[in-house]
C-alpha cells in the first residue's frame, strides 16, 4: 500500500486522481489519519462495510438484551422475549 502525507496531498492535489488505495498519514505527528480507497472499488467494498455494520449492531443489541435479562432476573420479571 502506498503512503501519502497530508502535506504531499495539499501541495499536489492531483495525487488523489492517481491513487487506488493509499494510507494517509501525518508525518509530523507520526499518526495514521485514515485510508483512501478509490470510488471504482465502491461496488466491492460497500456490501462488506454494510455487513460489518449489521454485525456490530446485532452484537450491541445482544449485549443489551443480555444486560436487560440480568436486570429482569434480579427483579424476578420475565420479558417474554426468547
């Protein structure tokens, strides 16, 4: 993967047109700011990102349900959801 600094992109914006996949870094702070992925890969990446989002949301909902189940069991109440 090619790495570009923020200053490089600011000085030569045409670099973005030439990029396919690149890591954007701040060379002064030595930190990764993010990744650039060309829009031509949008059809490949979008379903993967949506799947990851769904899985994360389901995971959070399951944790919340477990937490609620614990609270209800402490109170002796059944929420009726299986």
